[in-house]
C-alpha cells in the first residue's frame, strides 16, 4: 500500500492526550485529513488504538506522556511515545503500531 506523504507523520502534544483517549480515533488531528487516515488504519487492523499503545508504553516506562506520534517508516507504521519520568528524564519508546511490540527505548 502506498501512503500519501502528507499522512506519513501524524502527531499531537500531551495537552490533548486525555481528549484523544476518549475519541475513537487513535491520534489527534494534526493535518486536515490525518484523523481520517488514522481511523481507517485502525479499522483495517493496521494499527492498535492509542489507549492500548499508551498502556504498553506506561508499563515499560512509567511517567507522564508528553508526546505521541504515529509515523510510517520503512518497516511499517510505528508509534513514538515520549514519557517524562519521575526523575525528569525524557524517554522515547518506539512501538510497532500493529502489534504494540517495543522496538526500542532511548533517552531523548
């Protein structure tokens, strides 16, 4: 499947995490039609819902989620979750969007 380049990067800031978790769409509207693309990916089973991704990330790196991005990389769709830990460190967790498998965790 070839994806429109403008849909390759979907993101939002932590101020909207609570709102996004109650919406059926896995990401907040970053561009005019990004939410439509994200909802379609979720419907087709190509990505997990954001609530599930956040649960996986928080179990591995506890703290406050400050940013989430959904990006299309060479290996497929990935979520990048940035977490501010209780010690003040920002960690970036990269997860495979279809399964929630953690690809890597690094300090950001």
